[in-house]
C-alpha cells in the first residue's frame, strides 16, 4: 500500500457540497491499495503511521506520534498515488488494485488505524471529492510497504 501523510491543523472532505469527513489537528492520510496488497499490508501500514514520530515535542523536535498527541486522522482513498509516469505524458494506473479490492483495503486500513485508539474519519471511496486542508509545518511524508 502507498500513503501520503500530511500533518494538519485541520482538514475536511466534501462530496456534492456536503462534508463527509473531517479531522484536526492530526493527519490527512491519502491511501492507495496496489496490485497484490492484502489486509496484512493495510494493518502494517496503519501500525507504522500510528507510531510515526512527526509531531513536535516541547523542544520543537519531531519526536511525538499521533498517539502521543491525541490527534485524529482523515483517511481519503486516492488511486492516483499508483500513477506510473515513466512513459509518455499521461500517467498509467495499472498498478492500482482493482476497485473492489481497493475499497476493501482502504476501509481495512482506516479500521486498523482506528484500532490504535485514533479518531478516524474517511472520505467516500470512488466519489469526486473536494479536499481542504491546512498543512502544519508543512510536513508531508510518502510511505510504501
């Protein structure tokens, strides 16, 4: 699975003008299931993100996790993280999991992240979403497993 994490002070995702998920302060997690991914991949990525020390401590150093801060997470599916731009000018998405697997693994990832006592809200899989966020830092981290 692939994820793009953004440390946020706030974020929300809307579908057709209605807010379907929001978070902050904490993390915006854009996530993509790749061909061959399993629930084990989703669980491992969620555990790594829960413990990732990217929040400031009292000395201003990135030394605290979302667990340490009591932050929340907004998890949004984004198959475009599977983009292959190695040929031509149009990205290919053949490496993304099929939609049925993608949705199942996206929801499993959100569930596993929530199992770490992190408040998690989600976007709407497959929808045309409007995503708004205030990036804190900015801190943006790419992860893959």
